[in-house]
């Protein structure tokens, strides 16, 4: 007679067989999680794809929870975020997890694409896998950008304005594209509704569809084997060689090759939660007020390099670079597996690929740093929030003190720092008195030059005199003031 445990076990087996007969659960499992992969694919270099997918799943869950409270209206969106951040229990944490999950997703995906390129995983027969990955990268960046718009603070408002300005440069149909993007002539509720639909429905649905295609290609064409120097890809023989690798050393992805993915997933979740707890959510930085001209908006971290390029490129090539540049780069990446789809895979024997990756990451890093510091942008509140250092006003004459007042309240400090306090658009004035003579200072103030506008119409002669007298006194201790050596110098008898 069977025990209750045996009866329960038999019932479980019968239920599984009943479902399996109708849903083919075992067959689906064997062809997905149980499919065989090269043993060499169980490497730490191969965890970025699954980690990106994990981040996307976290974004879906946290995004649904945020959507229960968020109101996509120009009148209420900002208030919604303030409520979530300061009043809703753990609302700040939910927002922080969603924000940092987005950052991790973009960063890990960039690492994944770098690894795929260096390991030659875009080569035959994985062309569609590579192209679908490129589409997923674009969609991920689109999710990150539209997520910034959802904050609908001053960063989002002015970022949309810049995006609309770029869109308006498209020949012939630029204005129509701007109207479609904004839902009208101005940034308003229609704009936010459109970006909400993109962020919540269109882009996530597209990601799910392309991920399905991407995984389908991974299952049918296999995971790229770890590239070994000297093993080249030949269209005529690669499929047989890969089948031989699977037959010789292939292991089921679950449970034999998933261990590192699970550990990486734990680190990713831990990293997102830690950043959320330590740094909190991003913004909102300030209400989206078009009358607030003192705003100093910056895009989110992964778009700072674009911000730098737009700020630093020569004006005469802006339109061509902003419109044609991304299209040309995209075409090159899409065409890559077709003109470089065979040959060596190992990065050790592809020095050009390594140099391209290094230059790309170094360039992006430098541009991102410049975007974060943005020395070309004035500090709009420096004149009111940062007082002149005491050392720069002590022992000054009444005229020089009046010049210090002019320097402060004419907002010169927004672009010029003193002892490192203030804007960096122009040079620090702490030692300007030893670099420029009084006539040179007067000419620079009145006529301008370089990035500095002329202030001859904005200052009275008395203000110019006081300002120049004060700046001429800004000389380090023990250093003589600047002199015009083209003039004869007095000599001691």
C-alpha cells in the first residue's frame, strides 16, 4: 500500500505529464534553458547579456509600480514626483531603483556590445543577432531618454527644447517632425502624453519583441564560443565546426553554465539597491518653468557625451554632424558583419579592433567628464550664492571695493571664478592683475574678446574704472603687477 507521500508524488507526476502532453513543457525547457552551449561560454565575459535582461525586467516591475501613481500631465507630473519622493512611503526608494536600474541597464549593455565586438561574435552566422542587439541598444537609450522626460523638471524641459531644435534641422520636414514630437508648437501636456506612451508602451513593447528575436537567434545559431587565437571563421566550414564543439564539450545552459550569470545577477541587484539607498533618485531638479532662464540643465549621465559634442563642435558643421553622424555610424555598425564577417575572432589578433574600442571608450569618457563639469556653461547663481573670498577684498581702497561690488552684482562671477569659486567659462581672476595691464583689462571689459561679450554699453565709465582698478589689484603676494614692456621703464639713479 502506498504512503501519503508516494501518492502525492504520483499525483504530481500525473499532473506534470498532463500539462506536458498539452503544453510540451519539457520540450520547450530543453530547447531554451536546457539547450547546449560551448563549455567555454561559461565565462565571466558572457554574463553581460543576461544581466542586461535582468535590469530590463526590474525596470518593467518598478515602472508598473510608478505608473500607478504618476500622472502624465504637464500640470501634475512634477507634483507627482514630489509626492513620490517626499510623501509616499518608500516612494523615493522606488524611484531610485528605477533610475539606477536604467543606468545599470545602459552601462551593462554597452559592455555587452563591446564584448561581442571584441570576441567577434557578430561574425557569421550571427549577423541578425548582432543587428538585433544594435536595435536593442538604440531602444535602451530611447527608454533612458524618455525616462528623463518623465521627470518633467527643468532638465527635462530644456532637454526637450534642445531635442526639438535638433529635430527642426532636418531638411524639408523639420517643422513637421517637431510638431509631431511635441504634439504642437510648444512643450505642454500633449508632449508629456506622447513621451509617456513611448516610455510605457511603445519602447518596452519593442524591446520585448526584439529580445524575443534576439533570444531566438541565440538558440538557433548558438552562443559564440570563446575565441581562441588561430581559429578563424569560414562560411563553408563554421557550422560543422560549431556542431563538433557542441558535440564534444557542449553542456546544458541550465544548470551547467548558468552559475556565473546567477552570481552576476546578485551583484547587479545589489549594486542597484546600494546606489538607490546611498544616492537616492535623480531630481526633480526644479519645476519646468520656461521663464526660468537661469536654469543650467544637463542630461542624464549616459547622454553627457552628446551634450559635450553639441557644445564643442564648430557651429558651421552642427547640422551635418548632428543629423548625418548618427546615421553614418549606425550604417557602419549594421554593415559590419557583412564586410567583416569571417576571419579571426580573437581580440589578441585583431589589434585594430582593440584600438577602436580603446579610442571609443577614452573619447566617450573624456566627453562625459567635460559634460559633467561643462566648463563652457556659466554658473547662473554664482553672483548671488558665492561671496567674494575675504582675502580678495582685504586691504583694498574704496575704489577697489566698489569694483568688487561691480564684479559681483554685474554677474561676472557666473563665468569667472575667484580662488576657484564661480564659473569656469572664463579664466579665474585671482591673478588677473599679473597677467593683464590696466589698458588691457579696460579693453577686455569694454570691447570683449574670445568668448566674452563686450560690456561697454552695460557699464558706466565710473563702473569700468572701479572694476579695472579692483582687477588690477588681484595679484598674488610677492608678485609684481603686469607691465607693458613695450613702454620705457623707469630706472633707478
